[in-house]
C-alpha cells in the first residue's frame, strides 16, 4: 500500500506529466505519420505524444483503483479455531471491521484458503505491466523519431556517445528505459501468473516469489526515470519534419477522394490510387488534379489550400493537457 502511494503512483504521475508537457509544447508541429512504416495521413508531434499520455493515464487510474485485500479467518479460511474458542462472536463481522476500519485502505476478503489468494497482487502486477508497455511503445517511437532526425538531442558536457565514434549522441535513455521495462515486466508477469496458483489450501511456492515484488517495482522506477531523462534532452527539428511532409504530397489523396465521394463521383478511390500509389507526387501535380475536378468551387478552394503540413485534423486540440484530462475523466 505504501509502495503504491509513495513510490509507484508518483512515478507514473511524473512520466505522464513529462509526456503531457512536451505534447502541449509541440502541439502545432506537423509530422508525417507512418502506418506500416510508410507515409500516411499527417498528424502533429504533440498529438502523437498525447496518445501515450492518455493511454498511461488510463492505466494509472486502474492501478490507483486496485483493491488491496486482507484475511483473518484461520488456517484454511473457515474460522474453525475462532469459533471453537469464542463461539459467541460474529467472527466474519469482527474481522471485516478490523481489516477495513482499523488497518485502513485494505478490503476484507471473505473467501480464502490458508493464504489470501494473491489475485489482487496479480491485478497490480498486470496493470503496472500495461503502463510499462505503453511507455515502451513511446520509448521505441522516440528512438525512431530521433533516428529520422525529427528530434535533436541536447549534448551533455563530458558524456561519451560512442567508444570509437566521437560525433555520436545516442538515445541511451530510451534504450535504458526499454531494457529496464523488460526486466520489470518479466518479473511482474511471472508474479501475476504464479501467485494466484497454490496447491490445495496452500503450498509455499508463493513465498519465495513474493520476495521479488520489490524488484519489479524497482526496475519499473528506474525505467520511468530513464524515459523522463530522455524526454528532457530532446528538441524537435521542425525543418526536418517539414522536409518529409513536403516530399509526400501523395498523402492528400485521402481528403481529395473523400470529398469526391461526398458528391457521388465515380470510383474516387481508384482514381486517386492510379494517380498516387507507389509514386512521388508534387504539390503542383495535386493542385492541377484538384482544379480539373467537377466539384463545387468552395470545396475545390479548400482542397487547393491544403498542404501536407496543414492536413492534421484536430491534432492540435488533442495534444492539449486539458483535452487529455477531460477524456480521462469521462
């Protein structure tokens, strides 16, 4: 209970705050999205980071709501010794009152064997793993964005980037986070799978395993700290992102064929597929195609003004902290 309140929840909050702050800072920075690694509908860098803040926020909420269970019902969970000794006492009522009111923050479990079955520990381990997996997803995306040149890393005096290549500034913090998430989740997932299983009314296989719970928490905390360090060291390279957007005008095939479909034009998808699939298309090519379309002038004007960097939908709004918070409260 104390580890959750004093260590794990604050750690999760720090990660979410760092991601949310960066997302809002770059909410208007357009980026070429990639699906299957290929150019896709543009977004903003902020919105893509806000995705992670929202996802981690959901897991954080579930973690905070996990019940911690306790028992006080004897050797096999049936109050046998209690009732034979002091039969006039309502033992379930008494023990429930003691566990839930005197211990504080613990919920009474009426059905156990010799041990509390550890289902709640499995639930806690699972939700931490899910939080970590979202963070791992972000770590790998950040690593990839750095590789693409979308982020520049701040140089730290005295730091060695490579033992043989002095010019390098490696994304070591995100790599460090990834490695520690692997160690954390391997421990926590084993706990989740192992702890709910105990032969008959109890065996001792849970005892040695439970001792590694703190290890899973510790590797998680190290991973969170590493990701936060990594995020604090990056600056977005808008020029590089704009270069990719301007080299991929074919991503505007989506809005053009969608507007064509609105007005019942014949085979719009096939028409844009023939124009753009597997091809590099310039802004001039796209504008000429739009100009020749049989569409209302107001719609053609909207399409003619469109550029890859401006075709980002509501991405800027989605990247704002208040928007993420509102959706988490729904």
